[in-house]
C-alpha cells in the first residue's frame, strides 16, 4: 500500500502555506463540518456547486488565511484539529478530490467542503454559518409523529457502520435483556459494564469461549458463586479453570468444596493446591503427595497441619519442600543463623520469619540498606530491633518502620520519615483489617502518619467522632478518601471536596453521587464564579428547564457538558450542542434522548458518531433489533 502523503506536504502541493495547528477552542469544530459535508444535518442554504475563486475569497481573511482539515491526516486518523493556512494566489487551491477537506473562515462565517463519495465528490458551500446553524437547530424540533415514524422506518440505511454499532449497542440503557443476549453472539464487549443477572446467566452458559472469557476477565460484573462455578466448569483449559477460581475468590465469591475436589484431580493440580479457599481436609493429602510442588504448597497452611506432617515436611528429601517448610516453621520458632545461611534465597526469611536474636542483631546492622528496609517490615521483628531501625540513617528504612502496626502513635510520631503526599497511596492491609474496630479507628485517625489516616478514611462506616476528625484533616487526600469510601461522610465536607475533585476511575461518581451529598439549595450556585459550582445548580430539585437552557450556553465547557446530559435539555439546544467546540460535550449530547429523530438517525449513519449514537435510549427498540440484525450479518460475512 502506498504511504499516505503527509498533511503539510499535501497542503503545500495544493498551493497553500502552512502557518500553525489550531485546536478548535471556541471555533466551529471540524467534526461538525464533516457531518455537514457528508450531508448529515446540513443547514438550509448550502450551495453544492463548484468552489470557484469567489468562494475562496469569501473564505479567506485579508491576509489570505483560513482554516482547513483534511480527512484522516493526523495520527490515528484524528482530523479534529484545524490547520491555519495562507493562500497567496488568486486561483483555486487544488484540494478537491481524494481524500476530502473542510475549510472554515477565521471568523467562522463561511464553510467550504468537498468529500468524495460513491456518486462523485459532494461539494458544500455555506455562508452565515452560525446564523444558519441556529436556524437549523430551531427547525429540527418541529417533528410530527408521522415524520419520526418515517425516519425510524429507514434505519438502518446506507452508509451503515455495523461494527461501530455493535461496539456501542450493549451500552444503550433502553436495550432489553433479550436484545443483549442476542448481542452476545455478535459482540461481547458490553459485558465489562453489564450488571443484569439474566444477561450474565446467558453469558456464563454461552457456547463461545470468548464470551465466557470476557466475563471472567472483567472486574465490573459481580457474579454469584453459582455463576462462577458454572463458568469455571465450562472452561476447557485446566490452567484457566484454576485462574478463574482464584479470581472468583479474589472478588469475594465462596466456591463449593466439590469444585476444589474437581480442580485438584485435574492436570493443574499444583496450581489448584495454592488456592486460598482450599478446604482444610485436602491438606493432609497434599502434604503427603508424591509431587514435591504439592507438598510445598501445603506448607502455606502450616498452622493447620498436624505435628507429624510438619516434622515430615521439615525432613523432606526435596530441597524445595524443606525450604518451604523451614520458612513456615520459623514464622513462629526463631530461625538460627546456620539455617538462615543455608537458605538458597534469604529474602523471604528476612520478610516474614522470626529470627534468632544474634541473627536479627546482625541483619539490623547489615551494610545493605535494602536488607534493613525489608527487615523493617517483618512482623516478627523484636521491639529492640524496631527501635534501632527507627533511627536508621536511610530514610527508606525509617519510612518502613513508621508504618508498622505494632507501634504506638507516640512512637510513630517520633520517627523521622519522608512521605510524598502527591504519590498514589493504597490502603494499608493491617489498617483495613481493623475497620470494624471503633476504638482502633479512633486511635489511628489521630495518627501523625497521613497514610494511616488515609487508610482509616477508606472504611465504609466510622464512628461519628472519627468522621468529624477526618473531615477536618489537613491532608486533603484523607478528606477525598472519606468522600469516596465512607457512607457517613458529612455533606459540608463532600461539597468542599467537590470544589477540586469530580471523580476517579475507581470511584467515578464521588463525591457528587454520595448519598449525603447536598441536593437542595444548590440553585444559589447558578451564578457562582466557579464553573464547577455552577454545574451543581441543575442537581437542585427546584431547577427548571430554563436553568438548563442558560447553562447550555455557559462559557465553561464543564458546565455545558452538565447541561448536555440533562433530560430537560430542549431539542433545539441539543442540536446546537452537537456543534460545540469541545468533543466531550458533543459526545455527551449525542446520548441525550431529546435529540430529534432525524438528527439522531443521521448520527447513527455517520462513521464518527455511530458508536455513540447507538447508545441513545430514544432509539426505538425495533430499530435497535434491526441494527443488530445488520451488524450480525456484517460480522458473519466479515
């Protein structure tokens, strides 16, 4: 395949001088220009004719400059930015033909376009563009029931984008369980966000292993133990059966004991022996098994093994088994220096074993700071050694000591440690284990260490006095975690956090979706200087469509986006926001059911918007079924 000509080379060959790349900003966006060029939502007054020199003069400013986008001439095919160019000649730039272009005058008044098609090049010329767009938005709302029926009867038409439709169809909230179950035969990607029990049951039992694999690989659906069991049993790969059992356990599903019996009799028995939920009745058999890997796996459950089995494993002929047994044994019994010296790799012993006093004293003074840092996290370390490492010259070592659960808060506060508050932090497991202990939460909420207070704030429920303390914490991440995780977070703090945070990947709706987030009285923010606060006005039960209309014209994009998703948005404003300079606003309003039928149908047949438009719940269910039929046929013949 011939390499595509670079954009600047193409423009230069057309007789244009490239000046700069221009983000749409407040300009009419190229994406909307492409729709008009392809005949979708084209305003009245378009003049499909030859683009003569007169039109090019109207397009250019006094310096001969205008904006242009050439189809699929950016990285990844993204031609959503304008390129400012200058045309110094008096003739016509050689832009018509493949691959197609749209051009905009610097003042946004004139749009020219030429897009190749099956019937030849489609040429569009529009003046008074903003005025015509406003007129088109106002006219689009006048739609009779008969006109809507006629529009939907023609969907899907041509050009159609069946693969784009299948990628989005499963995310349409109006799609029924029946439709989604049919969609499983065509595209299973929607399972990553699906929580419908009937659809999940169908996916679990689906004959296509790719569908079942997608279900097991995603974190969103919370499968029942029965669904997990069915999924695991249906998987032909023994290794993947064990992997999925491990995932089921990690996601809180209790698997039946008989399933473990089956996994232990398969070819992946060694992997199954390491499953954390393995019933204790299997341990004696594993500890006596002919396979050394299984005997070593049994050592992970040391405290559940009988004394005779422990002694046998400690004397095992296999070095791997003996090492696993020694490490398990010495989590309780002190490990002598000679045993430590004989280990093939001492790392795990430093991390987890109880060490003989002389060995511990030697390691505390080890020249390698990495050894001392690892030792500092050892839960079996003596108080004397902890005190020595708390004064270690290396900050990494002291920082590890400062997070030990066996310190008093007075001891912790006395340790000089470095903590970067900007780094991503995770909940400390030992603090999480104490989330149900009110007294422990009171003590730890007053800790000098921000990471400990952050870990307390991750509790789902906390005593009122602990909530009050954390809500006033000087570390704003503590307040953020409280807003994301704690159901008892107070309204005033949630509102304060909202001023600088509007959701993360793990907690996308918080703090605004928190049940304690205030709803009444938010209209007072409708004229707030902060756009983030103006967004809240539409959450107030007293807000009206008039407020939506006003905020749909707000100068800040985040406010317009909030209006774009509001079900009270007028059809005219919905059409107008399709031309917003910001892509995320256009994407949002495409999902709004207030869009007129003929506009939505046009978006369904535009390659750039088909994937999003098919998620709009205003699309009638019979139309969704026809779209799926078309997609299924296209997929089958691909």
